[in-house]
């Protein structure tokens, strides 16, 4: 099979011919049809992720079909449409798993990091990592929903916001363009925040009721004119940009972080004493990926994608890293 491989830290993705992998007990082989390129794939390319073993095939936004079953697999059949996201498996035995918090498993596997991922014509994954893809979604559409989609959808539905509440999305990019769609379909008064006006028309087409130009105005003050944000979803990893909108929260508002800024975020502790909260949110497990895709199919939420052939993974990754892709890069793979 063809695969794009990271052979050494900071090296390019290299096209190689590899043996088609065989599924072990409790695993399936997936014929990959599409795999999203994520900013987090930089963890593999840099060789910086703890415990990462090289060489490695990256990719954790995998969409395809079951191609072969390992021993003991009875709940899937050859031909079933499945995907695999960041959550690549769990142990079922640790304290977090015993509480059903599989995304927090102490021995969690990550697709494309713990084992070879979707930058290939075939890959193998454990059944607990599989999410069924609804027929309404193409493979190219499904891939990004297994990372950017579940991250924003799961955060919003667990935020405590109710229909009619003000929900602001900071950053209209790979995560934010999906978050705006989900917020609108969930019945929230949706506010999009970005620097400049070049994304205003797009944000409104995606469903934003209000657009705030964080470059031309004070975004916190603009949010307060709307009554304050009950939830502020930070999707752009820029500490100063996040700091600039914290005072736009309502008195009991919640800042949810789904994108990690490299720099510390400064917070005025006094302003938090009204009951404001800051929390992070992980992506989710395979069943939550299914929920994400089913909701997306039901409400017509779709990622905006740029498609590349497998052999052009380096070009697609470069577009992701320089933030020029609009808005998710996807490898379309012919198995």
C-alpha cells in the first residue's frame, strides 16, 4: 500500500510502499478514503510527542470502510463506513475508564501517534475507536468532523448554555467555522469574533447573528452591549486575543478553551468573582464522534475543505501550518 511516513524528527512526509497491515484481536482494517490534515499532526512531524516512535504514519481524521475483521470482532462487518479521530482506544481498566471517561484514559491510544494513522491506503484500529459514519456525509466531509467537529460540538453541548443564550465564537478558522454552525443550530444567539472584516460575510452565511471586528472595536465592550457572552468558545490559540474578550463574559459566563495558546493567558482574578468560569474541553470518544456526525448530517453542518491527493501531504500540511487553508485540508485517498 501507499503511505506517507515521517521517518525522523522534522523530516518531510515521505511516500513509501508498506505492507498492508493485518488486524489483530479486537481490531479492524480500514480502507481509508479520506484523512484530514490537522495542526496537531505537527506533533508527529516534529517528533516531539512523548513516547512517539518513528517511523510513523500520521493522521487522526480518518474516514473509510471496514476492509477486514480481526479475531473476535462481531459488531462490525466488512463494508461498514467508519471513522477514527484523535481518540484511538482506551484500556477499559483505569480509574477514568471505570467512570466512563474514556477520553481521559490513563493508557489512552492516539490514532496516528500511538499507532499508524490515516495518511495511508489502509490502517488498523481497535473497535472501541471506531465511529460509524452516516450515509449523508461523504468521506471528505466526515474526516474533519472527527477532530475539529467533535471538539467544538462536544464543548458547546456540554457548556450548559441554553437556547437563546449568547454564545460567542472567538476565531473563524478550522475550528471556529464549524463552531458557528453548531451554535446557530443549537439555538444560541451566535456571535462571531475575528480580526478585520474579511470573514464577516462568511460568518453570517454560516449562521452568526452578530459579527464583531476585534481589530476595529473593543470586543469585550461589544459583547457587553449584547448582554455579555454566556459562553465564549476560544478556538484561535492566541493568548492576547483570548485575554481581550474575557471581560465580555456575562456575570456567570464561561470561557471554554478548545485551542491551546503557547503563552500563558492573563486573567484579572477580581473580574472572576462574579461567578465566571474558565475551563478546557477535550475532544471526545468514538460514540461522541458518532453524535457529532449524526447531528451534522441532521442539521446540514459541513466543513469547508481543500482536498489534496495523498502524495501532496507536504503541500497540504504547509497550508495548514501557515493558516492559509480554508478551512480544513483533507487527503483524498484511493485504496
